[in-house]
């Protein structure tokens, strides 16, 4: 057994870790961290309400997806499926509750903010549940079933975060609008990496992804392109003073991605651990890294 596999088995056997990762909290906290980094770029201190809303909407979408894809997850991520098995009947209720509480909080901000937040819900439902109407538009019932559409939809949904933060603060400067494409590039790389882990399940369920259609070598090159694009984009906007110079510290994020992808290609690498903890853990770093950049 390789060091990567041993580390994955040791960490994932911990109950707290499993709740944090498989329970969807790590990803939800990562969403809150990206919201915090957006507020920092705006020159504001993130409020508790903003962070809680970011957490709830991400957590609700995660639970909705997990509740709808138990069979597929049992192949692509059996450890997560096993952990969530005891609460599987409640996942939709948990999801709905998260969205309801989130929208109640949003209603206290402004009507425009509340309405804008309906878009993430629509995307989550169209991605996970789907509709017959989508068949006429894209040739598939769910957004996730169309080649690269699932990646674009997820990346687009997350790239809305700085725009929503701007609406929350009633201020939408160029820096926040320009932050959206950076998030898009980062998420495109991340979602393709997850497709590598899910290739067996996606093959069995007929989900067309880059690794399924084009193979792993092409997928790794595609992720490198997105990582380089995010790095070049960030650098250009920092030089142009659209982003503050301290934002260049976020160039560590593409390097972080390159590092775990290199590990993933080693013999015996635990793709489940690398996806669920290392890759998704990147987003939790965004806020602290940006704060660190301001300090130094």
C-alpha cells in the first residue's frame, strides 16, 4: 500500500473528518470562504449573515445532489455513500431546509438580492433533477448529462458568488465582476478532476464527461490549461490594478492544483481522498490566503 493510500485510509477513518467531508460541510465552508474573499476584494469585512447564507446555499445544493445520486455515488464514491446511508431518507428535507433558511435570510437584505439568489437554486435543480424541457434545448434531461455542460454549469454557478456578494453590499465594482472569470477557471479545473474519479460510474450511467469521451491524458492537459488561464488572468488584472497587488498571493491556488494532480498520477493514489478533501479543500483556503496577502 502506497503512502497516499495509507494517508487516505487513516484520515477517512476518522468520524469528524468523514462528517466534515462526506457530510458536505467542507465544500459549504469553502463557499463561505470564497464569499469572504469577494468581500475582502470589495474592501469590506464579511458579515456573519453573508457567510451563513453562502454556507446554506452550498450545503443545500450538495444535499440535493447527494440525495438524487445515491446509486451512482455507490460506484464513484462508496465511502461517502456508506457514510450518508443512515441519513439518505432525510437528504432532500435537509436540502430544502437549508434553502428555506437561506432565502429567509436573503429576504432581510433586499428584494433584488433575494431574486438573484433564485438562479443558484434553478441551476442546482436543473443540474441534479433536470426536466423534459431541457431535452429539446441541450439533448439531455439533466445539465450534468451533457458533455462539458455539467462543468460549465458548476463553474458558472460558483462564479456568481462575487456578483451576489456585490448585491449583498449594494456595490458592484469592476474588481468583483472581474473576479468571476477567475473563479470560473478554478472550478473548471476542479470539476474535470472529479470527473476522473467518477469515470467508472459515469461510463455505467451514460454520463458523457471529458475523461469518458477523450481519456485521462486529454483531461489532465485540459486542467492544466484552466490552471494556467486562471494564473495568467489574475496576473494581468493585478498588473492592470483591477485587482490589488496583494491578490497575487492567489497564484498559489493553481500551484496547489498542479501539486495534487501530480500526486493523483502516482501509482496507488487515492483519488477519493484527493477529490473530497484536497481538491475541495482548496476553496477553504481562499479567504485566509487573501487575508495573508494583505498582511504581508
